[in-house]
């Protein structure tokens, strides 16, 4: 390659500007030092006449250059390759007409089953099997909403026998498939709105247990949110029996030490459910960090996914996502308002 025109090469300008968006597109090597770098490397700029570009880190290494210790172009590329492999496996799962086995996925990625399984879990936070199960459930939900028959939806989603689907349907859909298809029609959801020291509190239950607890300033807004989440369910204002449940939840908010012993109707992906289970094991008066929870569920690198699952919790207080704080102990966001999170933690710190 001629270097005479290096200063006209757009890649050189991106290196000179340490353009992060160029990372991964190409690498530059410096002949005088024998080192190659990512375009954004913070090291001192080389003289342009000493620079050679390569499309990949491997090509730079094959030409005899060593990776820079500062921008670690080889390591980043490995992580990027892994993420790309796993993303491809996810697309395969999403587009497969039939359930795929682990062996086929691993072979497609060019990895051993053991390594593929571990890598998948590191990158996504869940196992391939859990991802497949969650995706199949999502396909069934989409098909049912589009008006396909229950049997069609089940076959299209890769379940090979109705019976296997029906065994799991309650857990996957939170109701029977025909009810879900009707947008939750025929399911009754009882709810009531009470007052607690944190504001208005809405408690709703399906026939399986408490399916929503939310807290806010505006009781009407809480009821509208509930209707949005269960558009075709019949929402029924609570009767006297139900008010007892609300009283129990309010009592628990005011005095967390008494505990909450009500059945919960927990709806979420396999990964969310693992996170929420771990949250329920944090005792009142204690807190944990997102990193602690990620470690506890055996997915130490899935810290961001854990934070996402905490944010997706729809059962305020009963699944105590308010007990999760940043690594340095400061209070992070809360679906129902940071001030309420602080107030709950203060209440709980009183023995
Ligand atoms: Zn570098």
C-alpha cells in the first residue's frame, strides 16, 4: 500500500479524530513500533507515513503486528465476535419453524455445546433453553393476538404436541390459550384502590393470585394502567372480601416487618422470574446491588439485564425491587418514584 496519499485517506482522518464509531470497521498498525490499534486509541498519534490499515485484527496479527496494551484491539474484537455469534443464535431461535436443539445451535456457532451454553448465558443472562421457551411463548402470544387458531399458533411456535403446550400454558400465558386469544376475555380481575402513606395504592388479583400492585399520586391513572395491561379482562371493583387483601398490602407497606403472605400471580420471562425470586429473598431492612442479584442468579455479567428485570416488576413491594440499590449504596430509579423507594427503605430500616 502506498502511504503517499495517507493524509487523503478518510480512515486516517477518523484515526486523527479518534472516532469511536470507526472501531471494529478497521484497525491501524504502526510500522515503527510493530503495534496495531483500534481507531479510537488514546495513544499518541503516529506519523501518517508509518501507518498501515487492516480490516481485521487477525489480518494485522498475521502481518506480524502486536495488539496495543492500551486499546486492546484483540480482546475487544473477541468480545464483539462472541456477541455477534450469540446474536446470530438468538435470530436463529427466533426464526426457526421448529424447536432447535442445543447441539444444532452450538454446531452453527462453531463451538462446543459446553462452551456455547456458557457463552450464551454470559451474553444474554439466560440459558438457550430458557430463551427458546420464552420466545416460543412470545410467538404463541403474537399469533393468538393476530387471530390465528390456538392449534395453529401452537404448531407455528414450534410446540410439537398440544398437550405439552397446555401443560405449560398457564405458566407461559398466565391463563389458558383461548382466554389469552380473546385478550384476556373471560378472565376476571378484581381490583381496589386504597390509600397508604406513599399515596394511592392499587391491588389487583386474577384467579391465580395478586397480579398487580402499583403506587401513584392519581388513583384514576392507576386504574387506567391496569386496564391497558389487561385490555380485555373484565375488571371488577373489589368487594368487601377483596378490601381485606388491600388492607393486608397496605399494612405490609406501613410495617414491612409483618411480611406479606398472599399468593402472587407472577408474569414474566424465565429470566425476569429468576431475578424476581432473588429479590423476594432479600429480607426487609436489607439491600442488595444489581451486581449481587446477578451473581445470586448465576449470571454475574447480566447486571444490566437484572436492572431491566427490576424495572419491569409490576408487583410493587411484594416483589421488593425497592431493596436493590447501586453498588455504592445510593438509591437508583424506581418505577413508582424514587421518593417512594427512599421512604420504603427508611420504613424498613426501623427494626
Ligand atoms: Zn492502542
